[in-house]
C-alpha cells in the first residue's frame, strides 16, 4: 500500500473510508497525487548513503554550511539552499527533510555512473555552463547528469561532479549554491541522506530477516506433521539459502520412512 512522505511533527492522517460506489472509486483514482509525496511506502526512515551505488530513490543532499542546509527547489524550478530543521546536535548524518522541496528522486542512468535528480515538481536538477542551477527540464541531458565521487578523507560523504567536470559547492553561510568549483574541498563535500528501504544492504538484510521469520507452527502446517528441533532448524536455514521447497520434500519423505520403519 502506497503512503505519502512523512515528516517529523506531522499529525497522523485519519483513515479514509473505502469508496461506496464505482463512481467514488474513479474520483479517488483521478485525484490521486502523482508527485514525489505519493511515491513512498513501507520503511520511511532516513539513513546515510555510504557509497555511490547506494544512492537511489528519495534523497536529501546535505551541504557543508553553517547553519546546515540542503539543495532544494520551488515549484517554478528555482534552486536554493534550504535550512534543515530535523537534525540532531548539528550532525549532518542525522538530517531528515521537513519540506518536500528538499527531497530529490535519484535515478541512475543505465550503463553509466551518472545520476539524475528529479524534484517534487517532476523536473530535473540542471547545471549550466557558468555553474548556475535550475530545475525546469522534463528530460535528462548531460546538464542534468551528475557523478557522486566518494570523499577520500571522510567516509560516507561525496563530492558531486557536473557534466563539465566541476563540483557542486556552497558558500560557508549556506546562502548560495554553485556548480563551478574546480577541485574537491570542504565546501564541495556533501552527505546524501536516503530512505532506508532503497539502500541495497539494508534491503537485503530485511529480506533475509523476513525469510527467517517463520514459526514452528507454519513449518509444521507446510510439512503436515509435528517437527523436531533439528527439522525446524533445517527448514529455517533452507528458507534463507533458497532451497526451502527441496528441504520440505526431504522432511516429508523422512517422515514417511519413519512412519513405516
């Protein structure tokens, strides 16, 4: 079930009643929001991207400024530095968005290291020849393509390179964002915060835990008889390793042999 992007402090919305007629259902479908705020489900917690391959889905690009800011854009495509409110003790690795304008959808261009960032208004972040940013383009071109380069000094941070091999930077006071820095420095270093469910390692870990979460009763119902402790362990291990159905057959066959021995 799809649910909207949630921010800290938001009041929980009341559950809507199911549509009473086909006409009501059609009206709800037509009025469904199709923007960034309706794109998220399941785990909506935020974590830090550790490598370029992590960067995918909803993200916040946290800039090194005082106070801490992030890259944002308004509905007209104006790009600006937006001050972050949801942050613990000034640590950029804890930042979360409080405004949908601070969130971008990161998507990788197939066969390349390039990434595009789409705003809440369905337009892409773009950097022109003089390092000026905007977000008014519906399709991607080289100016809407970026490469996230891991920082050699600070794990979990990146410098974002434009198509002209310049870097995104921010003024120390966080008032201006530029795309014309010619080398990596403190001011070009960013944290990328992302939704946990899109992080490959966390996603794989959750899928693994989901496979492990099976009760003895469920296993016994599948096999059709009571199981001993060794058989339960064997079946749980098989669920994780991917040969669950073969293990179930083995246990069933063993049970028949024991019955007639």
